C-alpha cells in the first residue's frame, strides 16, 4: 500500500471513530508502529489530525470548536433532529459529549422545559442558550483530548441520579458485540451513565454500524433506542430492530 493510501485510510478511521491507536493501525495496515507514528506525525504537521500519546484524534475535538472540522455533519444534524423527538417537557435528560451531542443541543427547541445533565462543557454551553432548560454540568477532571469530564468523581456523581433518558454518541456498535469503545475511561463513564438512566438512546452515523472496538460498553439489551441517519426500515437496520427501537 502506498503512503498516500495508508494515510487516507488513517484519516478516515480517525474521522469515523474520533480516535485511533497506533497499535491498532499497525495491525490493520500490516506495517510497523514506527511507520504509523511517522504517518501520524506528518498528518499532524499538516494540520489534518491531532497527535496524542499512543495515537491521534479527529480535529473536531480541537478547542475552540470548529464546525468545518466535523465529519459527516449533515448526517449528525439529521440524527440530532430525530433524537430531540424523544425529549418531552418535564423530563430529566443525561447527555454525553462529542460532535453529535453538540448538534443535539443546538436542535433542542427553545420552548422545551426540562433538565439536562451533561459531562460535556461544550454541550452545556450550547444548552445554556435555551431559555427554559436547566443545565447541570457534572464535575470532574476535564480530558483535553475529548473535552468531557472523566474520572471517579464523575462516576460517583452519576450514581446519585436517575434520569428519564440518556442520549449517548458511540464509537462502534454491532448486533453481536453491542456498544464498544477504544478508551477504557470512556467505557467506565458510559456504563455509569447507562446505569443512571431509565431509558437509553444511542446516536450513531450509519458508517459506524456493524463495527467493533476492543472494549465493550454494554450489550444491545441495555439500549432502548438506536437513532441513525438512515430511515428506520433500511436493510442495514433490520437485525438491530429485533433488539431495540430504531428511529
């Protein structure tokens, strides 16, 4: 594989899953980790990715938040519109972080009256623009890589609440493995969020369907809704619809 092809693959994986590990890319591309590190350094120098220890991040995580760096932005807008339909007046809602969640916050109607808990300062700022929304930012150590709060303090605070609905973005989802991720800290936070919720909606662009990461967050039986940019009757959603409600 030519360097240009290899780097194009790397950029696509970073855009799709937000984060990649050098060790995983080495296996996927059948090259040394040194080769991957050189590729990531070159892509970072060119401003195409954010280099971090052990891998790289999508530039959509760079603060201040820049819309032009958001991958599949129109698809995420469509997902956000669908997800908002699940929120009713008087609800307590727990939401995660990431670009899809920011779109969700932007699409919340101004006349909606409910309480939002979130682990994302960026999502909290978007929600604070709404006149009738009460916003509770859960405290903890801010991850500079993902712009969400992490750690045991977050998990402890989540254990003290029970919300009507949790809305989460996802790294990967499949019928066989359920919801998976590549970051162990993120896995623990998402598990705590799911446990704190009566119902859970998972937001995912279609490209992430039937993909897997190394660490399991939860099986599909713990998810109430799957919200994608596809029509609910799409063939790719047929197997998922046997386990949860597809929107």
